[in-house]
């Protein structure tokens, strides 16, 4: 009897073709804003400008997320209401900060990263000092 040789070569997928994790994509968008920085708080990544919070990540394992990764983004009550009523499968009212107008965005099921980026930019503008906004052309 001949010997059977099994080869279990690892398949190497092109990393560039793989979608980035939600936190990696969120981090890229947030940290591209002037003087934005990341701080871990409450066991989650938070994104701030001049140490004022404008976004917070909630992973699928968080007891706040309902098993879905998401981001809580500073917003106005009007935008929060509009987004949630327009697409409740994508947007939600997050705990704790929702009553202040923040909006949650689920980051699974192919989110529109351009929409998330626009919401993050709006949150940044609501949070950043006016001098910083003027200095950076906002």
C-alpha cells in the first residue's frame, strides 16, 4: 500500500479584497478628522475631539448592541428622528445618549460607509471648538 500524503495548504486571500472590520473602518473615518483621537472608555472605543465625545463603538458582544456591531454618533433630535423613521433596520436610538439626540448606526450587513462618514463629520462639527473648525475650513 502506498502512503497517502495530505496537504492542507492555507489559502491566502488577498487582504485588500477583504472588507475591513467595522471598528477598523470606523477608526479610519474618525481619526481622519482634525485633532480627533481615540480613548477606550466603558470597555469600548470612543472617538473625541479636544476630549469631547462625538462617537462610540459598540461591538456585537456588548450588552447594548443586541448582537450587532454599531456606532453611536452625536446628532440632533431632528436628524435622529428622521434617520430612525426612514430606515429602522439600519438606524436606532442608542441607550443612555439617545435621549440627547444621538443616533445609532448598525455596522453589519454592508453599511453605507459614506453615510456613516457624513454622520461622523456632522457629529465632529457639533462637538469641535469653533476655532478648530474655522482653522480647518469647516
